[in-house]
């Protein structure tokens, strides 16, 4: 098991990276990683034991994104846009659950339909954005 600070640092990387991607938000990634509420609590309490490793990870992710994202978008525009569309659609699952829109105990079948619908929508978007074939 990773040390707590190392784990928080590693969770900060995708948050920083997301801020360099078109259509993505570090806040959305924090929500997906279930870090949004702990982050808000740490900000309220000014908890540097949590904020420092997360911020350093975020800065590292942003630096990584600045160095490589543009070249990936230039080299593989369709695939990158399809990946981003899929990530945005996948984030809906967590966002809806966190917002209390669909309660797992009350409507398991609705949640399953939503999950498979989002997967299908992501596949269609990926095919559409990538031209349908290699």
C-alpha cells in the first residue's frame, strides 16, 4: 500500500492533467476520484498535509499536460477527441450518483440502463469522431 502522501500526490496528477485538456476540468476529475469533498474540507480547514501533496501532484500533471498534450492532439486529433468525449461521458455516471439523482438501492435497473447507455454513447462518439475506422 502506498504512503498516504504519495497516494494523494498521485491523485493530483490527473487533476492537473485534466486542466490542460480541452473540455475537461480538474474539478470533474476530483469528483470522479472521490476527492472533491475531501478537497473542500481541506480548503476550509487549510489542511496543508492534504493540500500540499495534492497541489504538487496537480502541478506535475499540468506540467506533463503542457509538455505532451499539444503534440498528441496534433498527431492524433480524432483519437484524442474521442478519448476526451468518452471521459466526459463517463464522468456523468459519478456526477449523477454524487448529485443524488439516482439512488443505487432504489433503482438498480435504472442505473444499469444509464451505465450501458453512456458506454454505448461513448462508443458511438468515438466512432463518429475517429471516422468510423482506422
